[in-house]
C-alpha cells in the first residue's frame, strides 16, 4: 500500500489522508475493538509540538465509529509523570465528555509481561493488556525530534504501550534496537502522523522548538511512514538508527513504495535535527557501562575512585543550574540512580548511561545533551 501526504493546517483533513489510502473501512470493520495510540508524553499543549492534537485524535475516533467499530484512546506519559496532570494540560482529561469516546491511562490499566521472540536487545516487556487484546491498533505520533534518537515518530511512539518504569529497560538494553524489538510484537495497522505543529531542535521530544509543518502523513506500514516523515523534516531515514534497523529486519522499506496525495517536495523543509554522536550509538550493557566508565575517567581508577570534578564532555549530560527549579522529577526518571539533589542537582557521571530520560521529563529544559 502507499503512504499518503496531505499538506494542510486543518486537523479534519486527516480524513483525506486516510481516504487516499482507501478509507477507514480498509483498516477496520464493524464490531472490532480499535486502540488509538497518540503521543501524550508530557504536560504540554498541542501548540508546543510535543503532543498529538486531541481534535485530530477525535476525528479518527469518529471515522472508526462510522465503520461500526469501537475506538478507545490509550496512552501513558514519560515516567515518572502522573497521567492526571499530563492529560489535563494536553487536552485529554475531558476527552470522553467532550468527544464521547473512551480514554485509557495505560499506566493504570491491566498489563502483563510478554515475550519478544525476535528480540535482540529486549526479550520481554510489560505491555498494556488492552493493546495486546485489541483487533486493530492505530498509531498517531507527532512529527518531532528527539535528543537521543534524532526523530520520534511511529516506531518510537509504541514505546508508550509499555507500562511505567518498564520503559527504562529499553534504554538500558539498547534504545534503537529495543524500539525495533517492541515493534516486532506490537504491530501498527495504520499510522497517522500529526505534523501540523511539530517540533525541531535538540530539546525534543518535550522541550524543542514548535514549528508549523502543516502536513499529515499516513500509511499501513510504520517503517515506510517514518521514512517519509523523516524526509519531510529534511532528514535521511538511513541515518536514523531505529528506522534503518527496522528496515533491515524486514519490518518495512525506506524507499520504493508509492506516495499519494501532495508531493513530498511541497511539504518538506530542512529542520534542525539533533546530531547523534557515535558515543551514544553504543548499546548500553553491563560490559558497555564498565568500558565507558574506564574510557571516561581513567584518573579515577588511578586515584582510588576519588571523584574528579569536570565539565560534561561531548555527548554527556549538562545541567543548567539557572533553569533548574529543584522539582526533582528527573531523579526517579533516571534508570540507574545517577542523579541526586543536595544544594543543587548533581549527576554522577560514573553511573550515567546517557539515556537522557531525565532531559525528557524536565519541564524547564534544564537538562541537556552536550554537543
């Protein structure tokens, strides 16, 4: 099937994006339970480019309901954000009363551990039962950047079906490959990218710069949709590791498929995409952490472990003390307990694995990656 491109600033034009693919009835049938998975990662509104527009999600729900199917919107925010605060700010707290469709907080719903037979980085994960039991899954990411993966679109959006702190396991065992592993067992039947207001810059996925891109991209293959969406941002999908790996593992193609609707040239522009140093492409394993520690601080070994105070090196975490307000959300977000707060926030670089989960949850953008 093709990937559709619609140049628009109207959320209602999501209908045209799906109609170009053959209409919603091509994807869902009467009586089916359909999970719609937006990106509501943080307590941001749609004008920040961080979250999927609820109006677009509601329109997709209507299209599903018109087919006689039962749509349920399901999502979980970045750990350790609380869903209630996040959904309120993002415009989803009153989704059922406003639009008439069910909304489910994945972190509060039933879940179970599943095996990932084709997994290379992760062999198991804890995933929401409703997602595992649904008849169809519609994936609705935002078109935006990510400080650790360059872009976060359809493939990475499915990380939100993993419950709570279990998301961190993917960071610890290899983020790019872990994203691909998850997509081998949780399959998107239809992917619709909200690119009307997206995000660029190294602060993505939560603290980047909002930018009007005025585009909706849709298709039945998440890899092909991600490839097109990356090109819309002026990027090369071959240089986005998880997209390339997904293609190499047979989940989809990066080229050679049909594109329908508006031309790619009419919607694409060179956006400010994060540069990913080779340092951050290393899969983080127990051995990898020890090797990185040895490479980072050989002097510490010679001095018997005495801490050497220094500025962050290329690719490491930096803390902007002027922006930090001491909210401490970053501390439980760190999967290796590298952060502590005394008189100010401090990072133990011996422990830090450069997953940048802390930067994702920081509401003030005080935690950043050094380039």
